[in-house]
């Protein structure tokens, strides 16, 4: 969904979109979990990608205003952790969320689930390409991932529009979260959901909602933060698909820095 489209979505539309993307992401995750070797290879890839993000954004991570939202994006939206628990939470809590949350909040969660499903598909394709690049059989464990073989595999996937869409979701979700912080009474609603969420064993989902809301509320305007991430990720995308030498080097120096 393009940035800003969330405001035009009704509750039923957002809930239906959320459920559809959740089911896609859950199905892809379940397939990976069913094969221990495939799951281990996916974790290897995601730990490498998590480290890459840390190396690309040391200035945001060190910034007093941007540290928390950067960690939220990396851990909750692009992280290496197992999200199957959050999947179960959303399935179980969807009727309650639909009743209590405004359409804009449901749309934001739906955006996060759509990004999740997209990332699962992109990582699966990248995993297959990495094995081919490393001369490994399908389903085999990965050799060590390097910037060079990662770049070759990334380019071999030939999915530039999907990768550009993944970057676009940074702006979409960040803009949505900033807008949510301006909705009267929403913070209180999320806080009131904490007790029932704990009692029902739904802490993973509530943590996602509460953390996203609180970090963006404390940050204030997200324009500079989102602009830095979008600029760097788009520059890296261009370098990788164009076959630039050393595509990961100097990204911070070639793009805006936080004030």
C-alpha cells in the first residue's frame, strides 16, 4: 500500500488486508520452520542482514533522538528473531483489535504484515540465489556470507521493483506511526490493552504496538529519520543492481546525516 493510503481504508478493509498478509507470512515461515536446515540457513542470512543494517546506520543508532526508532525498525520490521509468536497473537487478537482500534491503526499493522510477507518472499529468493552463488545444493546449509557473494545473489534475483517496494514501506509505516501519535486517546487505548493481552498470552503483539507508538511519539517529526533510511537503502539498492564495486562502503558519507 502506498504511503498515506492508510487514511482512506475502512476498518473491514484494513482487517481483511491484515489477515491476508498475515496468512501469507505465516505460511512462508511455517514452510521454513518445517525444514531445520532451511530454517538455519534463513537465520544465517537474517543475522548477516541485521549486522549489515548496524554497519549502515551507526550514526542513527548513536543519535539520542533516533536510537529507539532505529532499533524498532531493525528489530521489529527487519529483525532476525522468530516472529511466529506475533503471528499467533495477531490471529487471536484480530477481532479485539478491529473493535478497539481506529482504522488508521489497523492499516498500520496491516502495512507491517504486508512488509513482513514481502520480506519473507524476498529472503527466500535470496537464500536460493545465495546457495546457487556458493555452489550449494537446494536446501543445503550456507557457506559464510560475504559482501561479494551477497551482492551477486541479490542481483541474480532480478526483483528490483519488489526491493524498491520494500524500501518504500519504510516511509509508509513510519509515516503511519507518526500519524497515530496524533490521534486523541489512542495511547490510552493501547495502554488499556496491556492487561488483557498479558492475560491472553498476547504480549508479543502488544509489545509491537506499544513500542512502535511510544518510540515515534518521543521522536516527534519522523521526516529526517525516514529520509535518511530511504536515501541509504535506495542508494544501496541502486549500487547492488547496477553491479557497483564495494556497494556497501561509504553509504553514510554519500547520504544525509542526522542533525
